[in-house]
C-alpha cells in the first residue's frame, strides 16, 4: 500500500492504475490508509526538501540493497531511497506498534545504509548516509546520520562476526533482540543468563543478603520471560504432535456462557411474560448463570438455550497425572 501511494505521488502510475491495483489489494481498512498516508507524507517531504538544494535529487522505491560485501549473502529492500548531493537517505517503514524501533545504532538500518552506499556510492558524491525508521502507528520517526567513512568503518567492524555467524560459529549473546528469535526458548546462552539468578544464595544455607537483591532484580524480568517462552514452546511443539515425557495437553476451564445477541434474549423473555426484574440487574441483562437461577434451568434451556454460546477451554500442558482427559 505504501509503495503504491508513493508511485502515484511520483507519477509512475496514473489514477486508473492506482485504483485497479488498490482493488487488487482487497479491503485494506481506514486505519492502514491513514497510517500509510502519514508515511508517504514524511517521505515526500524529505524528497522535496532534498530537491530544494539539489534539483536532480532522486527518490527510488523498493530498491534491492546488497550488503553481501560485509555480511555473506546479505541483502534487503529499501522502502524508499533518496539520493542527493548532500546525502543518501534510506527510509524504512515499520508498521508494527508493539515495539518502538530507533534508527540510532540500529544494525539493520546500518546494513541497509551499507547496501545503498554499495549501490550508489560510486555514482554520486554525497558525503553522508542517513538512515530513517518511520513507525506511523507509534508516531515515531528516528534518524541516524553517518559520514561515509563512519559507516564503512562500522561495516568493517562487523565483517568478521557476520562471517562467523554465517558459518554457524561465534558467540551467542542474549538481549532485547531475542524477542524476535525463533530459538529464544531453547537458546543455551539465554537459558544460562536466566538461570544465573538462581545461583544467588546457593553458596550458604541461609538467607540471601539484601545487597544481592538488586543483582537478582536486574535479570528477573528476563528470566520470567524466558520461562514463559519455554512453556509456550513446549505447548506449541505438543500441538504439532510432539510428546513430552510426563506431560499431556488438556482443555482448561471453559469460559463463561455468553449471549451473541442480548436484545433477542430480552425479547424472548418479555414475550414469555417475565418481569424485567427477573432478567435485568438492574438495567443490564443478567449473566447466563444468574438468569438460569432466576427463571430455573428448564425455562432457561427452553427459552434462551439457543441464544447462548460457550467456547472451549484453552489448551494447556500439564503433568500426565492430571485428572483431566488428554486432548
């Protein structure tokens, strides 16, 4: 959607083609239209600013950026790349709103900058490379500007690590980046860091001294998240058919009964002659359990049973001696 709007702004596609391609995307929704409009406004503003000082400034969309010179087989796609005499700018649209991402010291952004420098650096003489991350759903725009020398120096500094990673060697380091890793639940480096908090107090059979508590608190959140990730991983594997020794999948407690259409329930009870005091508390329809007690199980089943739904309990992994039936 963002690409389509930028191409329309640049005149690469006309209104008819824009409309046809828009239809092909299906029902996008007002929210995505609004936030992609915000992104396009930011990119076009940057482009027009570049053209004020450099008449032949160029805006390229969806550019393949090859940074394999620094990272084996490494490449990405620049959502929008602006080239002028003053700078080369790589704009990256991030549509998520769960995690704020900054362009400062951002390895992915810098790699994209290296890819753009590799692609256009010999053709243009810009002295600076700017990386911009745009998160419209968080109203966040962050930038980092480096000289060519600074960016190339950083690229040289990560070259050896990237090669080791490609070969499956090198050291594992846990951190904020782990949340995006498919191996976060079973990575030994992360498990080792999480388990380190349990070393406190094991050197002597007494209480943990207060001065050690801050050190425990530093890793407590990460350790709790790791344990949660392990549980989620174990459950996901079980759902795929893997059998964990001593554990089984069962249904948890079923959720409360609900009315998909409360108005129909109220009409049904009113037609049956019940007073409002028998099914409203005070002006809102009683819960299913309260209504059942008020009018009796038989009447409840006969009159509103067909208007009540109840979902299944959430699947959970429990010890095999749990009395619940295995899923």
